[in-house]
C-alpha cells in the first residue's frame, strides 16, 4: 500500500473540480451578473472540496476513470455551498464570517444570499445530468443526490438542529442531527461512486457505513475544533456553539470522549474498507479517513 | 373538436397529482414532523396545479398515457410551491398572506419557511426520478426541470425582479423578468411532455413558444389582477405591486394595452398549436390557453 497525502491528492483533483464548476458558472445573458457574482463568491471562497474528492476517490478506488463523472463532483460541491449560504442566514445560524470572508448575506444582502442558495441547489441537478455514464446508473446517482440533500437527509438535519437549540438534547437527537445534517452528504459520494462502478449491494452497504462513520468523525471534529481550535485557522469565530445553545458532541460527551469517538469511528471506517472486494485502490479512501481525523481546520 | 372545461379537466388530473404529492410527503422517522407539517401546509393550500396539469395535458394531447409520469407532475408543483414560499419571505416580497392563509414564515417562522422551500426543491428532483419512462428521456426531462427552475431560469427572474424594484424599468428588463420568473416554468411542462413523447425538434420548438406565450399572458393577467382584482377572490392583498415599486406590465403599458397583450399572446399560442403535427388532442392545450386568458384569480 502506497502512502497517501490529502493535500497532494486534492491538488490534482481539486483543480478539475474547480474547472468543472467554473464551466457551469460562465456568465451569459440569461444568468444575471449579480447572481453570478454572489454564487462565485461562495463557491470559490476556498474549502477542502471534500465531497467531490470523496466521489472521485471512490471511483479511482474502483479503478474507474473519474473524468466523465466530474459534473457529479461539481454537483456535490454546489449542494454543499448552498447549504453553507442558507445555514449562515440571519434566520438560521446568523453568521457574519465563513472561511475568513464575510458571509454571503453580509456581503450581498439576504435576498441575494437566499437566491444564490436556491440557484446552487438547482444547478447541482443541472450539472449532474451531464455525466457521461449509462442513463440508468445516472438516474440512480441523481436519486442518491436528491435523497441525501433533501427532506429525509440534509434538510431534515438542519431542521432538527434549528429546533433543538436551547433544549436538552438526548444522544439520540444528537445522532439524528449529525447523521442527517452532515453524514448523509458525506456518505452520498461514496454511494454514488459505488453505483457508478456497478458495485455489489454488499459493497455499497459497506461503503455507506464507511461514509456515515467518517461523516460522524468529521462532525465530532467540527464540534471539537469549535472548542479547541483557533479562529484564524478556522476562518470563522470559534466557541459559538455554546453561546447558541447548540447540541454538540462536546457538550453532551465532553472533550476527551469526543476525541476517542473520532478515533473509534475512523478505525471502524478503515476496517470496513478492507472488506470491499472490488476495490483496486483502498488506500485512497483509507488516506482520506485518516486525514479527516487529524485535521485542524 | 370537443369543448373543454378547465375545472372539470382539473378535477380529474388534480386528484392524481395531489395523491402523488401526498405519497412523497408521508411522515417517516427520517422526515422531521415539523418540516413535514410546514411543507404540507403550503403544498395543500389550494392552487390551480397549472404546471402539473400542463404536463399531463401535453402528454394526453400526444395520445400518451400520463400516469407513469405523475412523479414529474408532482415535481413541477413542488418547485412552484418552493418558489412561492421563498418569494414571500421578509427579505423578498415580505407577504403575510397567500391563497387566503398566512404565508409559511408568518405561520411557522423564517427558518422553517426557508428549509421547507429548500426541502421542496430537493424533493422535486427526488420525485422525478421515479417516472416510468426510458432512462435517456428521463434524463432530458430532469435537465429541463433544472434549467427552467435554475440560475438561467426562475431564479434569474426572481433576482432581476428583486433588484429592479424602485428602478426605471425598460420593456426589455420587464420581458427578462417575466420570461424567466414565470414563463420558463410554464414552458417547462410543455417541453418535458414533448420530450417524453419523443416529439420532433420542430414540435418541441412550437410547444416551447406556446409555453412562453401563455406564460407571458399568465403573468400579464397576474399584473392586471393585482390592479383590477379583489382581495377576497385572489386570497392575497391586491395593489401591492405599485406600493413596492414593482416592474409590471400594467405600470409600463397601462391596463388597456395589457389586456390587449393577453388576448394577442393567447391567440398567438393557439395558432402555434395547429402546427404541431403529432398532436391527437390539441383541444386540451387550446382549452387551457383560453381558460388562462379569462381567469379571475
């Protein structure tokens, strides 16, 4: 097994993802200039491109060329970006900064931010139809994307998160929030990649569990970084969860238990990967799981 | 040619559309109860189901069974409902009433309304994948839906509408707003139906122009009803466009010219239908065009 470096791996894939997103954001007479500007401001504000990279890494792990599926990678990032813009709105988390820059509504106003989010949501589904793959597999991928981002996925998680604020949150409620708000959209690229590779049901189930495990570890790290991270590295204010009365792993389990949970979920995820028989390059997914458990931003 | 009655026609199709939408809104443990309630409140608040009916009427006009495509009809209505919820938000049109009921954010709060809209947008794409039709045609239909609702379609129109408020609006700007904000999503069911029927490019082009023509007539009627309609029949406050400095056909062209424009666009639309060679039942689409030009709500 070769060694794996996320930053290097990302450098190669990230460029292709950015170029693909750029193509969908080319200004034209039907695309109002201001709307284009607002969307580009958030899409190209930086970020790890984790969800696209997970899709492309899954495809490459199966030994499948990833280029024909770049539109699906762009779609995942468009959806992620929309969720950040809407989550930051005054009626939601009311955040002023994101990735070291003013949030969309602070910079362009609320109406523009709402519409930029709506536009990105629709653009994700416009982009994914351009994937070069058998139509029946593409439809299954679109279904995954819609499920993971929808009323039984990410939107469900955000709704629960908003309405549990300042309430006594049980471990079950916390699990619901994080599974739906974060992990569903981290498991989606794994499932979509496996579908594109025509993987067995058993392998899809293993990769789904891998996705939920690293997604949970990712969210617990997020909660930890809010408490032990520093603002400059994070590009946003830390220690806001407590102020807001947000339900987090740290507030429910404490710092030490949360750290242990990250390691446990990561180890569990890695152990699952070994059982996915069709994988030619399991080291890509293992490398990403390890990288996520050590991140500082 | 048999006579056509929209209300009777709608009664048959509307029930099937409502049942299909209901299926996607069945409560389950992954779908938070409050989110479900907020969405159902707006989806089942009444309305003409115009976009679904236009899709089903197009299919029937081509002599194609419409039942297998009911999920696409539901998708159109989900998208329309999301657009109403977000357009009513305080940062947008700030409306308190819609269809005679409190708007979503007035009833449930802003965060819930934003998330209900987001959820409906994703649910539209989740629903449409369930259509029973060849996968390659379905992908083309999904592409239409994403284009019409997206940054070069409905969202573009809403953005232009918001940012032209209280500015001197030229006829060109007004055309851009209405073509994108309203007509694109009225032409979409026509195009989707024609695609499902494997219609010729010529027929698709004719039906697209039909859609834009009745869409424009529909929007001009909306502007007229805001001035000459009564609140009770409309289910919302009238005469708000002027207060807001909204760009409307009536403010640019006056009442009489606007009425003439409705008749002209409707006559033009009907003349186009005669040229669509494959249609077995042109009377459905002609009937809808006539109905829309005479509506009082």
